């Protein structure tokens, strides 16, 4: 089994990965929304 120091390192890595995924998903959504807006406004 993992000792306590390994669990602390694991939790730290886990929380940083979750943070990157959260902000990455928001960033991808914003980029997709901008691309869709640019494509739709180009057909006047």
C-alpha cells in the first residue's frame, strides 16, 4: 500500500489535473463558440 506521503503527492497531482481539465474545457468551448460565430457571420 501507499504511505501517507505518496497519497499527498497523488492528491496534489489529481487536483492539478482536474483544474487543467476544467479550464481546458472552458477554453475549448470559448474557442468553438468564436469559430462558430466567425463562420456564421461570414455568410452575409
